[in-house]
C-alpha cells in the first residue's frame, strides 16, 4: 500500500474581495485562467446559481476537479482544485493573483492538502 | 473582513482498499451514505467514467460540494467534501467506516482544511 500513488495535488484558496464581480462570466474567466495556467483538461462542466446570490461553478478534469463557490454577500470566493498531475501551488496562486483586481483583494490564502 | 464568514467546513478523505468495488453503483451508495449521514441536500449530480478505470462522481450541494474520485488500479478512493454548514469531521469519518468493508480497509485518513 503506497499512499503516494496516485500523485494527488490538492490546493484550496480562500479569497476575500469586497466587492467583486460575481457574474457567472467573471467566475468562468477566473476558472479558465486557472485551467489554462496549469494545463488542465476539462471533460465536463457544471454550474448552479443560488438565490439570492452565489454561484457554484465546477469542472470535472482529466486530472480530477476544480470547483469554485462564491458568497458575494461576504465578498468570498472559495476555490478547490484536485489534480493527479504535478501542478505547483505557486503557479496556482499566481494564476489567481494575476487575474484578480489587486486593489480589491483583502485576503488570498492557499492551503495544500497533503496525505504523504 | 471576517474570514470565518461564511462558515466553510472542508474535509478530505483518502482511503486505500485493495480491492474495492469500483462500480458506479457502489461509489454512488458511498456518496449517498455521506449525504444522508450529514443531512446534505443535493441540487445537481455529475459523473464521469475514465478509461480504462476510475470514476469521478460529484454532487453540487445546497451546502457546497461532494466529489469522489477512484483509482481502482491503486486501490484508492479520494473524497472531497465542502459544506457551509456545521458538519462534523467525526460524523463524516464514521459514515465512511460504517459503509466500507472494514476487513479490506488499509488506510482511511481524514484531513480538515481550515482557514481560521
């Protein structure tokens, strides 16, 4: 039993921006920035809009999944990325920072989930 | 800016079982066990079968998301649960243990992702 097989890279980002563009188009662009920067491959997309506010936008990837949740009322974006490919935490965070409006970011924190 | 709003509970489980029933039906039942035990509400389901092996089964929840990936060739099940409700890590782990065949579990480890 080898807990390092398969390789599973798991990064979670919590972003606080108040206000942020909570439109589906903006969140989709943010997701595509991450996907493009990390060379991920989408095999399926799913989306759900909550009332009165908030979006869940997700992608099944050839490498696992990317899911973004937003809570506009508290200026919160939560990004969950699991990939069985050697993606880098730094590159993930850079993709987020380069896409978002730096002036409005109050917090951007990335955590890695490691089992080995 | 309050990083504890919204409440986000995030648990990730890595399970090693070799062999395990890698059928879609089994993984769906495992997911339903988690969903039922933690009183989660499904708003959308998505699924992808990889070749030659492996499933991604996911649910957009009223509370966020649950995604299960399997790698049967290495006896691996990865479960990612994000919920904006006060779910308990212990209850999550218990739901998994009570569903799975104890004799075949080589590893079951749960990690919590906390930003505050």
